[in-house]
């Protein structure tokens, strides 16, 4: 990973004066700090403080640094870096409207080929910002549920996301002695889940970060300033990571970032082993993420063809460019964020071809792109369940499983649900088909407008119950 660029305007920062603008530049994905907790149980991992090395390198993974100074058992009280001071000032002024995230965390990725879900990634950003408001102190933090739950009124998704974060580790990469080194860090040391959960918005969630993770934030000098309202509207993990990177880079003089394909896959949280072919990776993740970010962010991101590095026919590295939008584009972005999410994807597709089509139906279908894969269908169904809570009986929804998205005979696309038996299929079709159809159309911006029910085959016999229009 190689980045170019420097901050357009930087000034000295007094104790009581902290910059309020967006991200600082990323000189490297790892700045000065002591990661004491990660060093425990990581053989050969030597941790240094800012006083040990000028330049801020912190990690050596070769196990050959025994002669280097070690961190003392009674270290001085941690000194907040620039990121921590910006986070504290931003929280005091804006609350959760703007979120500060250290560049080291922006350029980290989940360990062991796993990935955090979209709700968990968004929640983690809110949690990091809250800790920043208190200089990333090592303590038990309390955050109101209303901050992370949005329109969702239950607690199960909140605590599922918390457990997901608790079970996860991040890989943070940084230079040491002229080569890249890596630290693998746990994120949370603990969280609290009450036995009797309270649904009130006034209720809180409690969590504590590991000291290693806090030290990365606390000692950082580089950051991204995220828009809370924009972040919560992002609908894919790929787009969210691209948005975070762009918010950290787009105000640089030369806001470009060169990435080899393996690093790009890790940063964008592409599941290990998925989309091995670059053409498929680009179509299914990168291009879609770019289109969504360009619709919601204050910058435009592009991946120029002429800057791709090739070895024969194979693409080995790409360059991402982040350019600030002009006033007219910025105004349109704001208006788009204020519009209802229903139809956002359709509006995004509409911007691709501004010529009025001779046959709107045929052209619209042609622009839908490839059919969703199994992971996308599962994620869509999870969103539908969330939207239908309280509108369709939960026991009935539990008897339905998403199977696939297919082209409907009457045109358009439909979601096919597998029912446990014919009675479940009949009940869903007769009593709840309109609700399911409406939720699907709203969540997909009209790209999937229908639903069909099939009965799971038990032995050699299967029955099919389609929607009334089929």
C-alpha cells in the first residue's frame, strides 16, 4: 500500500485549540504509541513509545529486537495525541454528528479472514468516537442505545453486534526498520448484557476497549472525520470502508492511494476466497461501492484504468483517487442524504444513463446488474425481517428462509422464500404478501418488487406457491 499527499493547510495546535476540519493526512498506517496489551502473548513483538524512536515506528515482528528498550512496568500517564484532542473537541461541539477515527483504525482490517457486519462496523465507529471524547481513557464506557439503534426498537441486534465486535481482532500494519510489520489486536476487553433487557431509548450499553486498541487511538496524529448522518445511510460494508478511507484522504494536495489487489481486498473486508477474479471483484464490490460513496460523500472516488498496474493480463495494483466535490455537487449530495432511502439506488442507476430510453422497462432491467449471490440474499432477508418487525408475526417469519433472487415471469425481479410446509406458504401468500412486497421494494429502491413462496422438498415431492401475479 502506497499513499501520496500532504495536508493542504496545517498549523500548530495549542493545548486549548484543536482543529475542527476533516481528516489529517496519513503518513503511514501506524503512528507512535505503545501497544502494551498486544505485546503480551505475542512472542517477538517489541513495543516502543514515542520517546524511544523519532519518527513514530512502533512494531517489529521479527523477534530480533531484544536489545531495544522495553516499556517499563510503571509507565508515565499516557499523553493524548492530536487525534484524541480533535475527537474530544468534536464530541463537545457536535456530539455524534461527526465522528473522529484514527487513521490507523481506518486502514486496519479484521484478522483471520473474517469481517465485521455492517451494523457492527457502524456501531464500532460510534464507540470509538465516544472513547475519543474522554481522551481514550481505559475505562468502562456508557453509550445510549438510541445512538446506535436508529429506527430499530429491539435490543437483539445491538448486543449481537457488540458480541461480534468482542469476538473480533484487527490487524494494524505499520513500518519498522524499513519493512512492513503487523500487530493483531483485540478490540473489546468486556461488554455488559443485562439479563433483563430494557427497550427504552434511555437505556445504555456498556463496554470497555482493550488497552492496546485504545493506545492506537490515543497516540495517533492522523484521523478521519466521518459524518454520522452519511455513515448510517451507507448500505454495504465495502462502501463504508471506502467512505472512511476517502474521508481521511480527500483534502490532501495529492489525494491518491495505490493498493495492491490483496491489500485492497483486505481493507474493503472482502470475504477470504470470494471474488478471486479481479473482473468479478470489481463488478461485485469495488464499482458498487464507488457508486454508493459518490452519491453520499463530499468527495468523488475513481479508479483510473490508466493507473492500473498489470503483469501480462493480470491486474496487480490499482490507484484510488479522492477529489472534493464542487459546490453544486456538494449541495446535491446533501439533498440526496436528506431524501428517503427508498429509490436511492434507482436514482444512482439513473445518473449513469441520462438519455431517455425508448423502452423504460427493458433499459431499467438491463441496468439492474448481476443477480445477487447467496450472501447478498441473506443480508437482504435480514433487512426485511428488521423492517417487518411488528407487522408480520415473528413465528411465521421464522418458518421462511431466503433461497434466491430470480427474474420474475412478468418482468422485474423477485425474492424466492422457502416455506417449511404448504400451510406456512399459504398463510404468507394470502395474509402477508403485500407487506413483504412493500418492504422489498422499499429496501431495494424498486429493484426487487415481488416475492414468491416455495415449499421445501422433503423427500421426492415439492409444491410451489407463487405470488398472486404469477
